[in-house]
């Protein structure tokens, strides 16, 4: 019980620091960086439920993001339904897609699942371009800048920042719960060995599907929220496969299958990417991507468990050492 | 459990060929046979890893031939794997908790239950280790512990004593006997004849997928067909 409370206090402190940071910077350039960092922390965490816990590497997660973004935006532009509802509708539509993907692909193991998720994201991209009447085609959709709570458009960046922080709190709460629950144990078992897992009573398909549904919901909500922040969506922004590989990379570098890993990954890599792009983007097109890629590959090669995974292992080892010394 | 005319083919090869037998509730049954005779395949069909090509498997009066593995576990059947399949990136305790979560829904209760089993198998000092860092003997015990954590009525053990030293082997044997005394039905695949003879009430012998004998150990040991089957495989028939 004490441990649990400690954890809650630590998370509360972490979020408090984030909020204070947002209040202190009071500058849209830096607030935008903070928002981007928190947004990617959310998306990497959501990806981690499927990729990290269940071990099903998806590179089509952008499909959920895009579907969430288009759902809330279309509901608002065509039917004037407030994005407050639209955001949840986006999450639910993403879950419906997850269900469909689940039935089609979740029996596939390893690389076949991964490949089929790319295909699904690509199909949605094509559909978004083709259904011009609904989606605005490749020109995309603009959300008019008319700040109000109903329109879910805000003057202050800080308000958006708080929205993303709320999303992150929700995600952290849900994943922390899963982490300790039967579902979490079953997901890790499925990741490690499906045959052994099922021999211990784990319904492998159901576990994978549960993970995919939860992950899709949060990714869809995140996509809808992001659309409200950008006030613009087009197929190539919200259905690009590079989003999926990015959130996967953030999780892997931070440490998959842990609550904190993907957050660590985003807080280190997202600012790094923004920095490299702003320093090298103009003169050396693409160079920043190269450097960024090299850094990521190095981390993965040197510490396969990711930054947080390696740190927590080191701490555990140290504790054990101290314990042994004390008992000796 | 009743196995009736079960066959499993792999592209023409009958790995298990028309095997029928019953395993009495509360008994220990030994399953022996030379390498490649179909013992593990029979376990795989019984436990739901493979579906039988033909035949039926009944448990508690229900036809479970085509049930998936996890449903069979829910019905009270558990097994170990000859080639151990530990969850390498979670701790030993967590490995066992995957099993104990089946009947204990809270984290606390499944942890307590899992700890009890680790103590029982005398591997509680490894609770926080990752299986990949442990020797085979411990991995085999983790394999047993995980299966036990599902509180099975019938337990299938596939060469759990292979690779253990005599002392460890005796310890596992004692555990098996004790579990059986508590009411668990146990089927043991084992190459070490000494072990089978010591604990099994009944021994089933497979050769090239076919059942060639089923009787009490003393009789099976003298069966000429069994001796012949083992002839080219003396190494295993020996008391090693
Ligand atoms: N998945 C599979 N696909 C094809 N053939 C298989 C498969 N599994 C087993 N076999 C074959 O079935 C036969 C029986 O194998 P099995 O593993 O059941 O033997 P075993 O009695 O357990 O042997 P051992 O004592 O070596 O463990 C072997 O010829 C083996 O090659
Ligand atoms: Mg075998």
C-alpha cells in the first residue's frame, strides 16, 4: 500500500512540474515544444500497450490517429457536433477499426502482423484522399479559428497543453492499472511465448485484442485532440507511416513494456529532434534525420531494454548489492 | 481422462498412431518410448497445442478433443514443455503469477499463491531473477511451478527430470508423489526408467507413434516388444 501511495505521489509531482513548466515558459514557441513532447509521450505510451506489453509490433498506428482526427473534425465541420464529444467519438471509431484489424490480422504472428498494419494505414490514406466530399481530399480540412469551449478552440496554448496533460494522466493511470493487473501479466506472457501463455490459461487472441482496443482508443483521442490543436488535417499528415515508426522508436528507446519508458523516450528524443531539425533542417535537408536515426540505432544496440529499462535494472542490481552488503 | 483412437499426422507422418488409453483419476501414469516415438506429440494433442487428426479425448465426461489450449487449462489441465518455454523477460515470480492469476484475480492473492508454490519447489530464492539467467535445472522447476500455479486436476510433465542431478531428481520425484497424494492426476514422460518405475502405477509405451504396451511397470519392463523397441536405444533403457 505504501509503495502504491509513493508511486501516486511521484506521478503527481511529475505532472505538477510539467504544469508549472507550462506556466513558467509563457511563450508559444516553447509551449509548442512542450505540447509536442507530451503529445508524443501519450502516443508512444498508447503504442506501448500493443507493441511493448503484448509484443505485437504495429507500424500502422497512425491509422487510429488519423481516424480519430478525421472523425472529430468531420463531426464538427459537417454536423456541428462539439469536438468535446467528437474526441471521444474519434477514440471509439479507432476502436471499431481496431476490432476490424483484430479480426483480420491478429492471428498473424510477428512480421506478418507488422506488415499488415502498414497496409491498413496505407488503405486509409488512399481512402482519405479519394473521399473528397467528406475529407476534403488531399487539400485537407481546416477548422475555423473561432475560440470557444463548444468549438474546442482556444486562444491560449496553455489550455491545449493542459488538455494533452489530461490525456497523459489518463493514459498513465490506465497503463499503471494494466501493469499490475491480470491483463498486464497475460499481455507480457503473450509477448514472451504464445504457446506457453495459452498453456497457462491465457486466451492469446483476446489478450491481444484487448491491448489493441485500449491502445487504439487513446491514439484516436490523441489524434482528435491534435487536430484541434493544429486546426488543420490532411491525409499526408495524419496518415503518414512515419508517425507510427516514430512512436515505436520513442517506446523502444525509452524502454518498452514499462509505464515510464515511452515517456522517457519522448522527453529525450522529441526535443532532440526539434533541436536537430531547427539547427540542420534548412541548409542540410534530411541530415537531421540521419543523425537522429544514428542516435536511435545506437541506443537500441547498446541498451536493448531502452534507457529506462537499463536504469531500472541498474538500480535493482545496486539495491541487491546494498542488501547483500548489509546482510554480510 | 480417456484417449480414444487418437492419431496425429504431420504431412503423412503418423507421429501418434491410433492410441487409446485411459488415465484414472488420482493416478500417476508413465509415458515412455524411444526418441521420436510420439510422446511429446501426444501431450501436444491432449493439451490443445495441436488438434488431433482423428480420435477423441474426454475429460470429466466432456469431449475436449478440439478445445483450445487455454480452455483446457481452465478446465483443470496443465502441462510443462520438454523444451522449456520460460517467459525470459519477466521475473520467476511473475512467470508463476501468470499461472496463478487463472484462479486468483487480485494481484495480492495471485502473488501470495505463486510465492507458496515457489517455496514448495524450493526455488523461492530465485523469485526476482529472470529465467534467462538461470541454469536449466531451475528453469525446469519454474516450468513445473507455473503449471502448478493454475491449480490443475491433471498435470502432464514432459521430461521434467532431464538434466537434473540425482539429488534434484529425487526432490522432484518426491514432489510428484506428494501432489498425487493430494489428489492430482499426473502423467509423466520420462527417459529415466528408474523414476518411472518408482512412481508410476501404470506405464504406457509408445513406439513409432503406436502404443505397444500398457500395464503396471513390472510387467511392462519384461514385455519383449518393449525390450525390442528399446534395443537400439539402450542408452535410455539403462538406469542412467
Ligand atoms: N510440428 C511437427 N511437425 C512435423 N513433425 C513433427 C512435429 N512435431 C513432431 N514431429 C515428428 O513426430 C515424431 C514424434 O516426435 P515427438 O517429439 O512427439 O517424439 P518424442 O517421443 O517426444 O521424442 P523425444 O523422446 O526425443 O522427446 C518425430 O518424428 C518428430 O520429428
Ligand atoms: Mg519429447
